[in-house]
């Protein structure tokens, strides 16, 4: 079975457009509070887990 990080990352949520790029869906928030709220909603919908990269970026992954 071939697994890569792109197979696990469901979404990226950020307040800084310059901090992210890639193939996963990227959601841009106005501020930290909105970023956290969006990440939680997406994780609930997809069954993923939120990881805070502590640089204004959250990733939602499926383990």
C-alpha cells in the first residue's frame, strides 16, 4: 500500500495566504478565532483531527 502525506491531509486552514500552497483544499480565515472555528467544523464533518502548526496554520488529517 502506497501512502503519502497528500493522502492524509484533508484540508488546510490559515490566516496567512503566503504560508501555504499545495493540493489539499485551503481555507482562508480573517482571524485566529475564525480559523479555529473553521478547522473544528471541517474536522467534525470529515472525521479528521486538527493539528495546530503554531504559525497561523491548522491542518486537518485523517489518521
